[in-house]
C-alpha cells in the first residue's frame, strides 16, 4: 500500500492517499514548491493545446473522419476531429480537489508528474456506438465525489487514484458530467 504523500508534480499539486487532501494538508502542513519558470512553461504548453482546440471549434463543429461498423454483435466506432458542441472551457481551480484514476498511480507518485493516457476522449453515447474524439488528448480527471463506476473506463473504488488541486490560472475542458481534460500531448507507448 502506498504511503500518504504530498508532492508537487510537473505543474499541479497532488495528494495521493486514502485520506482526502484537505485532511492531509490540515495534519501535515505545507507542501513543496516548484520554480516559477517550470510552472509557467507547463501552463503555457497546456494553454497552446487549448487554443488549438478552440480554433478548431471556431472553424465549425466537430466532423466525422472515419467510421467502423462493429457488426451485429459489436460496437460501431466513429472517429471525430474537433471539439464536441457540449464541451466548455472552465477554470480548473473552480473544481476544488479533483481525482485522476488509473493504473499509473504509483508511477505518478514516483515520477512526480501527471501521466497522460495514450487514448483520446471516448464518448460512449449508446450501447452500440462510441465516439472517439482524436484531438482531445492529455490528462483526464474527474471530481473527487464523482463515482468511478460512471466513468465508463471499468474503474471502481478499488482503482488506484491521485487527488490533486489545479493552479488558479489553468483552464480545462469540461467534456461530460464528471469528465474533464487538461489538454496536452498523448502518451506514446
């Protein structure tokens, strides 16, 4: 079992444990700080990815690139480019403590960096169809109180997670209820 830690990762302050970050901060006090240059660089990089996505949205709605028929017993898959109409940009700090689920929780703690997944945002709109938004890459997270089972990733309360706070000036994309994105490059396997 992982010990309770509080660390500053590449550009976001995290708390990893079965305790809440608030309880941890109240009990153990202050946290490490990163340099202003490091913070500025990573915020700039995320902002550039966000601006690219907003330019795409301004040019028009997301459009279908490719479709795969899953057959009578499978699931159809559509690959889209752009931002879905329902996506909105919000200030990450408005969300309070947020949570990133995934199998890389231990690696995140050890590397002191959030780790983007290799897949884009996938919207399971129906039992027979899922939409892949190929331009929506980066670090996905949810609200701390959002049930893991509703994330469509096969996660549950036993799935490793990292709780963290977002910097005041970081904008994120709200995709669906409980699904948020820090835009950035995908992880390459």
